[in-house]
C-alpha cells in the first residue's frame, strides 16, 4: 500500500489523484478558451454587434445560476467524479456545435445549456480539489488553477495560429473530441466517491442551515465579493481583449489572441510561484498589493497601447501585450486567495460555501458583462476596460479586509500569526471562522 500521506490515502494514490485533478483543470481550461481568438469571427457568424454580444455573454451566465441552488446536494449524494464525467460530455457537445450556430438567439440557447452544466462541473471539480488538499495536508489548489490557465493559454495560442487555416466548425469539433478522450484518462485518476470526502461534508451539511442562499455568515459574503472582484477582470480579458486588439490596434486574426495569451501566461507564472512566496508572507498580503498593481497595469496596457499604436501599430501591440502580461502577474494570487478559503468557514460544508460564492459571482458577472458591453458600444472598448481594472484594485482591498477579519475571528488568537503565515490556499490552514 505504501507510506500513508493521511489516514485515508497512500502516496501513490495521492499522486495519481493529483495528476487527475491537474489534467481535468487543464482540459477544462483548454476547451473553454478555445473560442477566445475566434470571437470576432463568431460575432460575424451569428450577426451581432457589441451591445448584443455583451447582452448574450451576460445572459448566458443565467444558465449557471440554477444549479448553484442544488448542485452541492448532488455532490454530497453521489460524489464529485460521477458528476464531472456526465457534465463534461454534455459541455463538449455544446462546444462542438459553436461553428454551426447561425444566429445570436440560437447561440444564447446553447450558451445557456453550456453554462448550466459548466456550473455543476466547476463546483464538483473545485470541491474535489479543496477536499483533496485537506486530506493530503499539502498546498495544491494554486497549482491546479495554474494548470487551468496553462490549458487556456495553449488553447488561445493554438486557436489563434490556426484561425487562418481551419474553419471554426472543424476546429471546435476537433477540440471537443480530443478533450473528451483526454477526460476519460483523467477520470481514471480522479478521486472516487468513497475517497473524495463528500460523506464528511454531508455530515457538516446536516448541522447547517443552507436552504436560504442569502442567509450567510459575513465571511462568506466577503469571500463572494472578493471572488467576483478577482474573476471578472480575467473574464473581461477573455471576452474583450481580442476585440480590443482588432478594433483599437488594427490587429489581424493571427495576433488577436496575444494580449490574452500574455495575460494568462503571466498569471500561470504568478500562481505557480505563490506557494514559495507564501512561505515568507501570507497570501492575503500578496493579494493586497498585486490586485492594486494589476489594475493599474491593465489600464496602462489599454491606454498605452492605443497611444503608441498611433505611431507604430506593432509597437502599440507590444506595449499592450507587455502590460496585459504584468496585469496577469497581479491577478495570479487573487482567485486562490478567496476561492481556497471556502473550505474554512466553520459549520458550512465546502460545496455549499463554494456554491453560494459562485451564485453571487455569477449574478454579479451577469450584470457586469452587460454593462461592459453597453459601455463598449456607447463609449468605446477603451473606456470599458476601466471597470475590470477598478475591480482588480478592489479585490486587493478586500484581500486586506480578509486578513483583518481572519485575525479578529480566529478561534485561537494566540496562534493566528503563525497560521496566517502558512495559509495558502486558505483551506484547513486558514484560521477557522465562526458562523454567525
């Protein structure tokens, strides 16, 4: 059986489970971001403008809201792996259909279905990641989020490079089929229902009152707000960076994905390095400064790129790509800071806390996407990027509040300083927060 890392799992089993989780995060990022460099092409195909695109991309998030009211119960009943197996197959079918959609209305219908199953998959995947981390007693969540970003970055690069040569419909079908095959490999490595700890979470759920999605401890609201402020800037870069490069910097299909690629690669490097940096300083302290700096870098990438492009389009592209990369460095620690803390709210099971955080995040992103689309259409894409830059700065401020709240509400105040030094991502090692 081998030397035990915990009372539940051997070293070899833990390594295989970690590989399965990292592969699944990679696949999810790869298939999800394969459309990014092709968005301008998709807009032409479905005959919509910026306002309509902002509305559609925002409304599509509604499909992911309903599962957040019951998906945690599915996880605690069946375990995480079976749910991931089923939902990914249904998601892949939706992605494969993208190149055949003729109108905005049909695209919205498909996107709603995709969002529905994607919401369940994301909750199950992150829940298994957090519960796995608790069981092995090691920091792994940041690495897993980094593999998602690696998959997304590679997908963006490959999709952009192949855009002039492979039609959208063939590319999306090919990517979907390859990802389904890869997912079968990952499924064999992931934690089975008897290993993922959902039975323990079920016991926690029986002691909590999780029926009302808005009746939550203040800490959960803080984590939800921080998650939104950390996620939306990344979503905005995904949705609008290619449009920005095409409209404002006059770039072609082969280079439209470079801003997001630089942003994502820098984010990967940031997340991979955080576990080493947090040996010297808490993750919340890092996020306090990285969020503020990242917001400034994002806005500089937009304004500076446009200004320099008037002299030289190539130089303007370089400026935008470099500063979007610096913004990626800043956003790297943000999501792990807030998402990782979902396993540490006392009295509430991890899937329930994550579901409520994601529900708030999805509702907020719905409105933010529509607003950003309206600003892009009515004022301009340049002005629209002020919103995600400001939110990234806000995420840094909320990370600072998280540090103060954790110190104030720690169960064992005398050990708070040492615990905070070790906390990344914040699961079992974050000071336990008492529900109110």
